[in-house]
C-alpha cells in the first residue's frame, strides 16, 4: 500500500473523528442542560437520551477510526484485523440501542400527545366546571338575596296589616265557622268595654243585641258573600247597647264551604251626636234666615198697628174703656216689636266687631245696670272675678247681651220666691286655654224635659209678654260665633246634696297673638 | 209749617205718617210709587222726605239720590224694617239726616221730624 496518496483521506478521517467527539460532547451537555431546566418536559428527555446513545455511538465509532488509522500508520495491520470485527459489532450494538431509543420515544411521544390531549380536555372540562361553579355560586348568593328581599317585603306587608289591625280605631274581628270570635283588635274590645287582659271568649251571638240583626247578618253574608254598612246594635260588657255600622265579608275554603267571616264595625255614637248637633245648627241657620225675611215684612204692618193705636189715643182719655183697650193694643204691638228685634239680632250674628276684651269687665258692666233691679227683689250678687284674665276676641255689645240674658233668666227664676243669690265667677282654665264665666242662681231650676230645648228659638216657660223664647238661642249663637261653648247644669247639686238652681257656663277661647286691630276697626264706625 | 213727602210701598203706613204729622200742622203728601214722589218733588218745594228702603221698583236709597239731585236742601229720614250697615252707610253718604228702624213710635217719629226740620231752620236762618 502506498501511504502517501492516502494521507489526506487519513487526515480527514482522524480530524473528523476527533471533531465528532468534541461536537457530540457539546450536544450532550446542551441536551443535559435543557433537561435540567425542565425535567418534566418529555421532548427534552427524549433529546437527552437520543443524544446520549448517539454520543456513545459517535465516540465508539470515532475512537474506532482513530485506532484504525493509528494502527495502520504504525503498521500494526494484524492487530487491527483482530480488533475490527469487535469495533464493528460494538458500533452495531450502539446503533441498535439508538434505534430502540428512537422507537421507544416515538411511541412515548404519541403517548405524550395523547396525555397532553387528555390533559387539555381535562383542563377545558375543569374550566367549564369552574365557570358553572361560579355561576352556581352567584345564583346561590342571588337566591339568598332574593329570599331575603321577599322575606323583608312579606314581613313589611305583615307588619303593615298587623298595624292596621292593631291600630284601627274601628273594631276589626275574625270569626270561625262556629261564629266564635277568634281574633278581635283592641279598639273592638275597648268599644265593647272589655280589657285586653281578660280576652273574653265571645261569639257573634254574644255581641249582637238583636237576634233579628244577627239573622239578617248571616242571611246576607251567606247569600251575597258580604255585608255592607249594616246598622246594628252591639252589647257591651256592662250589657248596655251601642250603635255600630257593620261591614263584613264571608270566608270560603277551596271547596266553597263557609269557614268564617271577617268584619269591621264603626262606633256610631259620635256620628249620631254629631248629626244631632248638625241638625240643631241647621235649624238655627234656617231660623236665622227666616227671621231676616220675616222681620221686614212684619215691621211695616206692626208699625201701622202701633201708630194707629197711638193716634187713636188722642181721641180718648186714658181712663176710658177705649183708652184702656188702646193701651193693651199698644203694649202687645210693642211686645211683637221686641220679638222681631230679637229675631233680627239672632239673624245678624255674622256682622260683629272683633275687639280685644276682658270678660270680667263685660260682666261688671252688665252687673252695673242689672244689680239695682235685682236688689229690688232681694237678690244678692256674689262676684268672684279674676282680675288678671287673658284677653279674648269678640264683640263687647253681644257678649253683654249674653250675660244680660243669663241674669234676667236668673232674676225671673227667683223673683217669685222673694229672695235669692246669684254667684258669678270668671276664671282662666288652663287645660282648654279658655276664659270661663259661670253664672249660678238659687232659683227653681229647669225641668228635665225642658233642658234639651232651652236653646231652641221661641222656646220659653215664661208667661206671655215676659219672654220671647229667643234670649238663650241668641246667646247660644253669639257664643258659638265667638268660638266658645255654652253649657247648662240644672238642677245643681249642692254640697249638702240638695238640688237647686241653675248654672250657666260659658267658655271662650283666649285671644291668639295675632293682632285683631285690623278687623276691630271695621265694625266700630 | 213744612211740606213733607212720605214714601212707602204699604199705603197704610204712608197714611199713618200723614195723619200723625198733619196733627202737628205739617202738610204731608203720601206716595206708594217712587216715580210719583220724584215727579212731585220736581214741581213742588219739599222740606222733608220720609222714605222706606224696600220699595216696589227701586230702593229708598236710590230715591233719596234722585230727590237730593232735584232739591239738595231737602231733609230726609230713612225708615226701614230691616236695617243693614250697608244701606245705613249709603243713605248717610247721600245726605240722609236720620236712619230709623221700623216700627217707629209716634213720639219718636214726631221728635225726629222736629229735630230734622229744626236743623234746617237753624241753617237757613244762618244763611239768611
């Protein structure tokens, strides 16, 4: 063998083998570093083992070639011939391991992909689960909120209706099918005169005064389903009766069977009194209007009668029979004139002055003019007038008229018994913020049947010519116009239990701070 | 003495005034219709008018206005069965000397007439 022309080939083979060793060491190191960085990464694992086997193969082959060249150069051909099959076998073995690693990792990668896929879908499923989980959580917390809100609404509504039931000023009750009152509010119990503590076991039969009313109640309730504005009487705990306005509704279950009723009853006692008062004030107003109309019409003919009788008196002496007759006509015509004048006063209550007044002064004025004639009939006046009264607003002249009427009535009530006492007092009542005047006599008092009529126009117990029956109704109108009240007590109970005489009470509201001077000027001119 | 007209929608009332005042020596002309009273005042001198407020066609206060236009020196007494603050104020502003409420007494009427007429003679005496 000529060694010279083979030299470049030998050189390349040796340098190549040497560089293979260096390069594969570097590759292996690189793969190892990658694996160290991400130990769980399958690819880097594959790359590392692939590199490792390839490294073994490359090193074995490169060392083999280097050995071959060195043996050939040093003419140890025989030694190489012995070694060559071992080197080739070893290389083949390493090549097989490389193939095994590749195949193993080829399958491994498929497995890895499958696992990756699985993991991915699992992750997706997990994410879905998380979303639905949070949705569920939101829904759950919302539900809690909704339930809380509904509960709040429900309890507010319950409270509202309970309050209505408890605080209603009217009776509210619930009844079961056997007519037992299962529930009644405090207003109802109070109306019937029971206390909350002794919650009575009552049935409708117990509280209806009239059985016919109860029959009517049920008849309408069953046939129509409700009862509206039925005026009935209820029995109170003390067995007295009260008038109520009753409305009720029947309760049926789903099978249309009667299971009870619920009702509201309004106490009519107050309404009844109000109606009476209204009727009374309407009567007053009607009388007032009528009086105004009548006054003009009557005054002219009355004037003619009075005038002619007075004219005729010129022709007769007062002592003659004709003269006396004419005097009677004159006297009666004058009595008529007084009635009409009183009527006019009564009808024109709206036109009145508004001045600041001290009531004790008004009373003193009246006593000054009446006391003399009272003394003539041995009637003593006892004053108890507070000198520090607050002012009231009103018409002095009209208020004088009221007290003149009281004193005249007291005078007339006592003149026949030969003597008497008038107690007149005037004081401030704090709870009503009113000035109160009280006129009491020791006369015969007012008969019970007359007591309700004394303020009616034209009602009088006095003899013809003495009273017109308008004094107290005029007084009533005046006091009402002043925003006050007028009360009467007769007969009065004395300390010793004896009953005698009459008391008239007048309560007038104290003037408010706003100035009354603007209006007071108007009617004084 | 004086020339007086009496105006009232009720004739008996005017005649009564006539009779009472004639006895005192006055000349009284009674009317129940407003127009006739006004017409009379246009033709004759009138010293005093006694006027009812409620009349057939117009109110006594209106009649007073017309009469005062015709004879400003004429005196006037208003007589009414239903006095009101409004008519009283109006009548006085138109120059009424008295405002009386019916029914009036004979004595009262005589006194009022005398008083009103005297105030005229007093004034006229001063003006002469």
